[in-house]
C-alpha cells in the first residue's frame, strides 16, 4: 500500500478489528469497563453484523440458542433459535443503547498490521472499500474480533466435470440475489448446520430438494422454546432475571450433555438417533443416513428447531442421499454408486476457509508473522505477538460466552499494565515449559471438522498444560480465566 497519500495518522488506545458479535461486544466492554480510553472499531463491510450480515442464504438462523449466544449484559427476548434479522436487530439495539456508533468505521478493509517494539505501538494500514482512500491508525492494543473464516469465499471442493454442468452452482456464503429456485430440482451438498437450515427453508418452494452427504451428522431436534423461560414469563419475572436464569439452566444442561458424550457416548448416540427416528418413523433408513461413524460432539452438533428438516423429509419434498460424487454431468451429478441426481441448482454447503488473521499481513519489528510459529496462551494471546488479544469462541457452547470472557480479561490486563506503567505485554514460555511438547491447535480426536483439519497449519501451536491451550471448555474457563494471575512468569511486561 502506498501510504504517501495518507493525510494523517489517527491514534487510539485500542483498535478493534470487526463489527460482528465479538467486536460489538468488545466495544460495549470498552465503553463500560474502560471509560476514558479511546477506541475505534474497523469493519470491512458496510454495516455491523459479521456473519449475520454477509450470509443471506434461505432460512439463515443461529445454531446456538440466543440466551447464551446473546450477550450476558443484554437480555434476549424471543425464541432461542433466531433468524439473522432478529440477531441483527438485537446487535443494533446494543449499539444504539450504548452509543457505540460513533466509534465504528465501516468499509475499512485492513491490509497490514505492523508492531514496533521501539514505539510500543501497532500501526494499522487500511483502505476505504468504496473510495479507495487510504488510512493509517496507531494503537497501543489490538483486539482481533474478525472471526475465523474468509467471508469473501466459501470452501468448494474441485469436483470432476464441474465445468460441464449447465445449471447454477451456489455457495451459501455468497448467495446469489437473483437465484430463483421456485419449482426447481435442487441438490444441497453437505450435512452440517448450513445444509440443515437451507433444506427445510427451500423445501416448500422447490419441486424437490435432496441433501447429498458423504457421511451423516448428528442432529438434535427439539421445540424452539425454552420451558423455564416461558414459565418465568408467565410469572411476570423481570426479563433481565429471565435471561440470567435461562442462561444458567442452558449452560448447566450443556455441561451435563458434553460430559456424557465422553463418559457414555453410546447411550448419547442412541438417544440422538431415537430423536430422529421419532420424526421419520421406524421404516426410515436411519443407519445409512443419520448414524455417523464418530462419537457425538467430535464435530459440531446441529440443532433442528421444531424438527423442520425431518418434517421436510417426512413430507416427501426433501430427501437424503448418502454417497460420494463421481462427477458433475450436464444435468446434475453422477454418484459413485452409479446413481444420477438431476438438478437445476446445486448448493455447495461444504464449509468455509479458515482465515485466523483476517487476511491481514502481520509483521513484528519488520519480520512477517507466521502464526503457526507461535504458541497460544489460552487461545487469546500468542508468544512473540505483543499487545494483541484474539477472540476465538467455543465449538460446544456459544461463541459469545468466550467473547465476553475474553473482553473481561483484556480490560483487566490493560488496567494491570497501567498500574505497572508498562507499555507492552507479551506471553512467553516459562522455564518449566521448556520441554513441553508443542502440538496442533486442537486435538483431532477431540474435535475434527474439515475446516479445522484443512487449516491447522494456519493456527498457532498449543502445549499440554491448560494455560497453553484453548481447552474449548467454557465450564472450566469461566472460573479459570477471571482468576488468571497477571504477574505469572508467562506474562512479560516492558
């Protein structure tokens, strides 16, 4: 980037990258926990929302309940599984109620982030996406809230014969605004939460829709309501109390369930499959289409509100095929079994590309940062990367639970730095960590979705001690992170 055209450099105490669920939460916590500190939020899109703004595919909704995916500081009122529009309204209310809008700059795409130990500053180079105008910002602390995947393109495998297909191919991550699927035959490739959302949302309008999966996924079906919240509303309890009590109830139940998937996986598996069978009946081939080869929770477990996916299948408007693609043809797909699936439209719900640093070129004192060379401190800070916090949420619990925990941690850390008159903080392996084995970011025996396995080389390393890994365990971290000793030898101040 040629920065000679830059008119001025603006300085802030903290620069937040991204105005999605984590970034808006970060702005709230800066406002309330760090009054008097200056901060700015830079967002590449034209408005806030992140995933909930960029994703426009049919039926787009949360796959976590909003009592825990919502912020701890703002009550969620409504059905627990919410549409993108409902989530955007909720985030908009947070912005308005806390006067966060003046701190947010939209259409600012960051190209580079440069750390100088001499100045104890980050320099951020950004471009206005609409005008091409270039900007430079400096900040004492960088708060990475940009998410973990590339918004501009989803992951689509290269299948043989794709160029010969005469129909339309659409990826949910960049849904074509002009895609008319009314009365058409549609094949959705994939079996995760996105496919489970798209299939029932399109089923009513298409001629037929087929979910084509290489292997089955676990689903939990249930009513899109939380009984305890409904009861408390009947008793006219204040919504803030309802929010907190419901959150605690859900988190307790999730903790019990997650523990059971490790301690009695076969029993949990049988319960999940019984839930599917209840919707599809005793004659449906559950073994082929809904019985995964892995134990529950080794991949994300999708919730099906009100059983809508299964209702679509039971009605005959939707079906599931478990097979692999041999080749695309002019009219659809030929499968390895020899079966031909004709389709006017193919939807590739095949996941996304991991992008842990938001396609920003990082350098530390003039040397390009290779994130994989660093070791993570609780999945928030990284060896050799000063004055930076990174938000990566949970797989088995809501993302926002960790965003709130990390926000408390960074505010506490910045206050601690002030008390020590320190301008920078880094994390470093301690003498007792010298011979610690360095492993992949996450244990693939514990959690192994395709996007993680494809992108492991992009992620930092972990150790075999809790403080040098992202444990994915909210129920431990909710106590451990707030209790962090900021004078531990792992923290190096200057």
